[in-house]
C-alpha cells in the first residue's frame, strides 16, 4: 500500500460483468421495453418518456437480480450504474408487485429471462 493510498491495493475492485452477462442484461432490458410498449398508452411527452426509460431499467435490473441471480454490483456494471442504484430499483419494483397487473407483467419478464439461461454461455 502506498502512503498516498487510503485503500490497500489487495482489495478487489467493483465486480465487473462478463460480456455474456452484459448481453443478458441488455436482452432483459429490451424485452422489458418491448412488452411495456405493447401494454403502455404510447404517451410521447418528454417527462413520460424519461419516466418510462427509468421504469424499464428498474424492472430489468430487478429481473436480472431475481430471475438471473446476478449480484447487484455486476448488474450495476452492466447498466452503467452503482450497486446501490440497483438495490433501490429492486426495492421499488418489489414494492409495486402488490399491484396484481404489475406483478403479472414482471412475472412474464422473469419467465422470459429465465429461458435466456438455457442459451449456451449464458451462465458465465
């Protein structure tokens, strides 16, 4: 450890998602966006679009964590966010699952995501 460094160099850095895991995350995000577009109202207002993008990302992060069993830090790396942001997204989605329609929507995405695990190389 150098005198200028506050953290020992032997400690591991943040978890990096493998290329295969990054692709899985992006597929889950795209599935979520497509299904939401099919069920949404098609609103084009700027604030609604921003909210929809955030909503899609939160659901995709949640599904990657729950259905694909990915660690929060890896998901954060794949989405370009911090693990605490992923944890917040998971809490938000979990809280909304009390709504039967939302719960059914997320369950569909979870089932679709789980089928991705059958692809060769998807578990690396």
